């Protein structure tokens, strides 16, 4: 979901097709940069929900992986790019962005935390970090690929091969916003409860050992 316009009135948006954009299957809204709002942060909601269920994974890599595919959306906004959802919104592109940017960024983030922290912090293993970055990036392109064609018709999961985005138009932007927001709230609550329980059980183990 990127850096893209989400309008409640899709009919209004449909009427905004220009011949050139229409020929490419891309909404004119995608080329109306001033009339857009960032959607990228909403990807953090589902990432938090995933982390709440899989606390052993790397949260940084997961969040970086789930937001970095939209780097091309930002590039589109600040340049004369033709589309906000290009190669990075594909299975191959998401894999590359996870391996080349999200994984190293996460490793750096853990190093910074380790250096800044008084306590000993154990960073996740490289295998976990890579898997988390991939999970985040795939969750991003999966969610984007469900959205309306009018905004996301340029997502080709099979890039550089023939167009293949089978679930396009499966949900409305409103449903996606709701899901992402609910995921953020549910994920945060579950993480708080599970980490609290973990702390309590760790303390109990320590008390029993003493
Ligand atoms: Zn996106």
C-alpha cells in the first residue's frame, strides 16, 4: 500500500482516469502527486500482529521489510517516476528489498541498541532476521495486491514476467484501513500481554532457583 491515494468514492476516482494512464491500467490519481496521502505506515499494523503471534522473530526486520517496498513509492513522489508500484511490489523485488535493505538495516538497529543499552541484549540470529525481513516484505506486497485496481493496477507480483496479481480488487481501501488499524491495536495488546507474562514466568523461574 503505498504512497497512494485512498478515496472513499471510487466512482469519483474512476472518472479521474486519463487516456495515458488508462492505457497503462493506472489511475490518474497515481500521477496526481499533490492529491495523495501516505498509506505506508498502515503496514506496521499487520506487522505488529504477526510479531505478536511470533515473538521469536526480529521485530525490526519485520517492520523494515513491511515498509521498505514503498521506497519506490517515495522515489516516485520526489521524481518524475511513472508508477508508485513497480518492481519492488513483486515477489522478486520484495525478496531483494528484504535481503539488501531490510536485513542490513535491522542488523544496524540491533547494533545501535546493543551499544546504547546497559543490559546485555541478544540480537536475533541472521537466519531469523532474514526470515523476518522476508515475511514483512511479502506481507506488504500481499496486502497491496488485494486493493482496488484503480489504485494498485500497477502491482505485478510476477515482475519481470507476465502480469499476475490474481487477488486484485479483493478488498476496498476502507476495509484495508480497518484491518490495518485493528491489527495495530490487537497486535499491540497481545504483545504487551505476552511480554508481561513472559517476564512474570522468567521471574518465577529465577525465584525458584534462589
Ligand atoms: Zn506498497
